[in-house]
């Protein structure tokens, strides 16, 4: 059954046949298909490892260095060939093949191979590989290999070997593996050059893949951090809103009993208020269930507010952080969501100080102004022998999300003294603050 299936799958052909067909298909794709395609050599990147160290004006010209090197090499090949042959067209052919690699790399290889054949037929001289042609062909193969993929380099080496072994007999230049300038020397030199280029290509490709993977990983980590923080905010928002809606429902249910002989319209109004509050709670829990983890448990304790900052500061002082608090303005009761977000921002900022600036001193400033609430957490440079702990960037992202949810602004950055500062402003309309 297995043998029959295999014969059906391979169309009655042997695996060796299909392997040979695959090799020929690779030859056609690499050296025959679109052999005359226009593929100009791109300039070097301005932020490359070499160009970024150059001055601005020099950098603009340095990006064309590969083109200048190839064209300069073509001039050297032309001068060498002209010195040997003293015939302008014969000297121009190998130089043109080298220059052609700048715009049509695959066509340059075939032009170089035809140049070798033309030299063997027209120039002769008993040499299958005259020095000028040998040099130009090696240069062409090296440049084309650098501009294509490793498989193309292998096919160029094979085609050069086939030409050398065939032309050595057909053109009557003696043994194809003969003395100086023979095919064996050409193939050995080409193998070394192509091996170096292939290794360089593989390393460059691997480095690009690693860089791309790091970029994708960093982006995914950032998105995951953002989603986690939004989920946390959604949970806390649920706790805040659910508390108030529960109070509304309870008060609406108890209100008729506080009034003696309430009219039916008032009782119905309170019933409607309670039903709407319960419906809102049910809908809120249903929406939150989409983002809540299965193992999440709602906190038993009430959510913290700015009144709990002293306990937070006492906790971080026990952890070794020297921190002071300053409160300015007329302290007033703020919406619970604002107080919770302000507390979390200060908490995360102090955690970052403990993690990234061990031994530093910190200062927390809370400013109650007419238009809202201002927060500022600033620390000095790290001190002592303890090394800072690396972070994943969750803290700043979470603080920005909280402030953005309340239409506020947040800035974070290093200070001139070597420390770090986090400043936020959360707008609070006067009517909300009074409520």
C-alpha cells in the first residue's frame, strides 16, 4: 500500500528524477528567469554602522561608496586588459561586465562568461583564462553573489566549472585543469570568494531576522502591557461604579419607608430607579467578564484613595526609601476614580524609584488646584552599591493609561541632576469635586 501510494504521488518517477528537476528549476529561477532584469544597487543606509560615524556632508556621499568601488574596479580591469592586449574593444569587455553588476547582476555573470569565451576564441594565446579575464570573472561572481542569494553563488560556480571543463577541450587549449590560469585555479579562487560572501550573507540575514524578531517582541510586549493595564483599570472602574450603583439601589429601595404614606407615583419612581441600578450593575458585570481573568477575585478591602498615601509612604520607608510628602492647596474630596488613579500613579512611581534608583531620595507633591489635581514624584540619582533592576516598561505605560482615561496629562523623564521625574495633572470640574 505504501509503495503504491508513493508511486502515485511521484507520478511514476524516481525520487532522484524529481530531485534533478528541482535542481534545474532552481537554475532557471536563479540564472535564467529575468536574467536581464534591472536591479540597481541601492545606496548604503545613512544609519549604518559605518556611515553613521561620518559627518553629515561626508555621509551623503559615503552612501555611494559601493558603486564607486565597483566602477573603480572596472577601470582597473580595463587598464590591466588594455596593457596586455593593447586592443580597446578587448579591454572594454571584461571591464563592462564588472560595471554591469551595478544594475543587472545576473546579466553581468553571463556577460562575463561570454567574455571568457570571446577571449578564448579571438585572443587565444594558449590560455583558457587570461589574467585580465580571470580577475574580472572572479570579481563579477563575488559581486553577484553578494547581491543575490547563496544558491545563485553555487550555480555560478557550477556553470563556471562546466564551461572550463568543456572549453578546455573544444577550444583546443589543452588540459582544462592545466597549468597557470587553468580551470582548477579559477574554481579554487572562486570557491574561496563565494564561501566568504555566502557566510557574510548568512550572518547578515540572521542579524536582520534577529533584529526584526526583537522589534516584533518589543511591540508585542508593549501591547500586552497596555492590555494588562487596561484590564486592571477596567476592574478597578467596575469596583468604583458598582459601589455607587449598589448604594443607589439600596437607597432607592429604602427611601419609600422613610416617608409616611408616600404617594404611589413616588414609590413607583423609586422602584424604577432601583431596577435601573440593578440592570446597570448586571450589564457592567457582563461587560467586565470579557476582560476579567478566570482566577481574578475582587478585593475585599475598599479601593485606596489619597487619604491612604501616608500608609503607602510608611510602607516604602520601611523598604529603605527616604521619601517626603508635600500637599498644597485646599484639600477636598475628589471623585473616587480620580483618587484611586492618583494613588496608583504615586504607588507606581515610588515602586520605580525602589527598582531603578536604589538608595535615592524621593519627594511626592500633591497639589489641589481649582481645575483639578496635580501630582509630582521626583527622585535623585541612585546611590550605594545596589544595582538598578531592569524593567519591562509597564509602569510608565500604566500611568499614561490612567491619566488618559481621565483626560489628563502626564510627563516622565530624567532630570538634570541625574534623577527622574513623573508629573501628572488630572482635571476635575468644580461640580464633580463638590459632589
